[in-house]
């Protein structure tokens, strides 16, 4: 029988007698056994209670998380489309604790961060609240998903904003139009089921300008490849319900950006191409820029070809090669597409990065930064 050290009360009955010379070998009394049982039970309950209090659990906010509150004030809703802010939005919808979104101007002095969407500043619908006393530690954040080509002159905002949230990777908070998220379970085998298609290529465009590079590529390519065009420009608008089912019928989608700037990759790739189960033919930033966010074999880049003729030939050859065409959908095995379109989610993400953001920073040359 093993030796156990004596407790504060000395040697107890039931231990090996050789370990405690004064111990007798008579049987333990019922009272001592009951006391011992309840001592072990209380120790177990204390251990479980400690674990429950100290270890964060999925779906439950830890005490530390509850005590960390950050207030985000949205000065006006983008494009005048308000969303519901009732309840603990960031936690209820996105499991981000201690983050509170407000749109009440009376809360200005309480806000840790005040967010200004650029479109309304550009169109003069709203002005910055320079007339209000700005708390010393309050941060102003410039939010824009537009390209520098449409931002207008930003020099009036030099030295005004502390942080930025844009599609640029070097923003203080990177907020793309979409992203690929790993699937929880790797699905090997059958691959992705590609919808049946009866059109070679299609393009949805509303703001068509003949001087744009993408318009010139289209005009040249349409002579060599049949392209079905939809959108306001072609007087064939598609509703939100019609958009993806229509594009699904096409082997290729012309994901042509209206301007070429670093990291400017919009819904033309994420929604119109990837969610519609078609292969994007992209025109925008260089291939290396796309490869930072999507697999290299998930798209076709216009820059990879020395002429629209060679691009057209490649598209025809690829459609005829079923295995080659299917290879552009291999990424579906490991990833799903997440579209980032809810402004509340974007705002809640500020809290996720808040502690890592620079405490002392100002964009003294916002226009120059945005055009880099």
C-alpha cells in the first residue's frame, strides 16, 4: 500500500501503518469516510468552477471581454441606407464582444472612433463636425471602397483623419469586397459541380465610357468572341435576383475594373464571377495583386496575353478542353466565398483591430496616400 503524507491533522486512519508509526490498523469510522467523501467532492466542484470561470467558451463572453467596451459612432449612413443597430449587434451577428455601434450625434463626445464614409463628403451631403469639441483621444476614420479615380480631391482632408478603412492592404483596417475562407472540412474527390452553360462570355456594365481601357479591350475582343452584354449601358438591366442565374450560363465573365489601382478588386470578381460559378477574365491591378487574395489558377488575366487575338484563341481552346476548364474551379474544394457587404460588419471589425492600431497617427497627405 503506498505511503501518503499526513495532512495538517497528522496521520489519518486508512494510511499504510508503516508510514505513520502512531497510526493504528483498525478500520476507518463511518464519520471519517463521509468527511473524506465530501472533501473530495468539494475539491472537484471547486476545480470545475475555476475552469468554467477562467476558460472562455464558444458563444459565451468571458469576464475580460465584457469589461472591454469600444464605442464606434457612424456619423451618417453610407448612401443614406440605415441598418438596424438594436441590441448588441457586433456580438449577436459577428461574435465580436465589447463593441458598440452608434449613429446618434449626441454621443459624439463618448465615441472612441467616429467613422466618415467618403461618398457623402465628396457629394457634399455631409460635412465634418469641426464645430464640435473633439476629445483628445478620439480617432476619426476615413472609410472608402471607391477607387482614387472617383474619390475627387482629398487635399481638404489632410491631417484630419487618424485611420483608414479601404480595400487597400496597407490601410489601417483592410476591408475588401470579398474574400476566400477555408472550408471547415476538406472535401476531396468529386470536385466542384459546374453549372451547364450555353454562352461563351458575358459582361454586366452600367457605366460605360469609350475612353476607358476596359472599353477598348471589349471592343476588340467582341470581334473574336461572342459576348452577351447586360446592364444599363446595353439597356438590359438585371435585377438582384436575375444577376447570378444569368451569369451562371456563361463560361467566362469579363471582370473588368473601371480603373486600375493597387488592390482595387471589386464585386466583379467576388460576386459576379466566383459566386456565379464562372471563370473570371480579369482586368485591373497586376496578376501578382490578384494572387495575394485568390489562387493563381482561379482566373485569367488580360495582361497574360500580348493581344486580344491570343486571349480569344485561349478562351476558345479552354472551352473545348473540359478538364482544362474544370481546373479553374479546383479552389472550391478548399474555400468558400464570403462577400463583405454589411456596413455593420465593417464597423464591428474596427473593434477587432482597435488595440493594434497606432495611438498617434494622422494622414497628412491623404490624397497622395490613396493614389500610391
